[in-house]
C-alpha cells in the first residue's frame, strides 16, 4: 500500500521558504477508515523494522530523526506510534528540555552532539539544537542565560550565523555517515487550543499540562516566523525538512513513516557478506554441534 500523496508535497526544497502561514495544517485523510490506517501503519512499522535490522548489521551509517513543533503538536505520540516496531537495542530517543548550568557553559551544539547516534543505530531527537534558533530567539532571557561575550551577540547576525553553523554541522555529519531527516509537525493554533483543553478535562492527562504551555502560546506568531526562517535556511539535500500537517495525528504518523522508509531505503547498505573462510568455519561449527546431538 502506498500513500495517495507525494513526500515532495511536504519536503522543503533547499533555498526555499516553507511559508508556514500558507501551508495547511490539515489535509484530506490518507486512509479510508481507521482500520485501513492501522493496516498502513502496521505495514510501515514492519518495513522500518526490517530496514533497521540491515542498518544495524551493516554498521556504517546512522540515522538521525529530528522532531520539532509547537506544544501539543504530537511529537511524543508520533515517535511512539511510528517507532514501536524498532529493536530498542538499535534506537536511542532523547528529549531536550531546559538546559542545565553545565550545558549553558558550553557552545550551543554541545549537549546534542553528545547524544548523536552511533553507526548502525537510529537516533531520535524530541526537540534538538534547533531550539537555539527558536525559543532562544523568541525569548531574549534564554539567550542572556548563555552568558556569551558581547561581541558574539550581534542581533543583526547571530541568527544567520547559527543557521550557518547548523548547516555546516549537518553537512559534517552527513559526510561521516549520518543521514538526517527533520520533521516540523505543523498544527493550527485552534487545534492546539483543543488539545490543551483535552489535557485539562482528562484527569489522566493533567500531568501533561503546564502553565508554560499558555506562556508559549502567547508567542505563537513569533514562533511561526522563526520556524519559517530556520526551516528555510537549513533545509538541504543532505538534511531535508518535512513540514507535516499535524492536525490529524494519523495522517502525520503515516507521512513521517513514509519519509523514514525513504531515507533508510536510500542508504547503500546490506547485510555483511560471508567470506569463503567464514563459510568453512560455519561448516566446522555445524559438524561439531551435530556431533553433540
């Protein structure tokens, strides 16, 4: 089964602006029924799991998946539903919250660089180094907490410099075998309002609600602008951004799944080949084990 849409509809071409204000947060369902959605997702999970086994055995590439989005955009749920079939030994998930004092004393890429996936593994960043050109840009007090030298905080250049640093960093990772795919889960302000209310109304979900969610909501338009800038400046052929309509969580999960499959399928990987010497060792081992019986 294939999705009735092209990933190109959602991938941001290098050098172009996503223009989020014009991009839909909701599209027609990519499934005919809930049952078809479950079948599609199960098929994609199976394919991702199969490709991940080859990635792990081949041991020469890593895959880094970056998830960004406004609060309640569905990052946690998308990661959970899409990646549930992957062997935990070959997958690492990190969520980046408010930086510690130690992290603030280092360069802005330091804390995420420590969590990059090893070759053969999939790394998932729930938020990432992109926060350094998003929330840090919208909230000046967060930048001030980094205590940078004054000459390093030129408001006319700091954000374009950080964009360039990120592009160079991702290019460096790509040249060292790490494939990078980035997802912005694009929801509407009205859908966020509904999801926040659902967290308040459901006692089992009260723990997910924070007053900071409302604080960030007051900066909605500013966040849309900085996301526009960041995505447009950093979507490259080697590390593309996908702007995923996320008002429909099921649609978003299917699109993300398909993009992951495409990324893994594009790697020149295979199971390790067995040499003649290894085959002879296997024959000897087989005879020994059969004789034990």
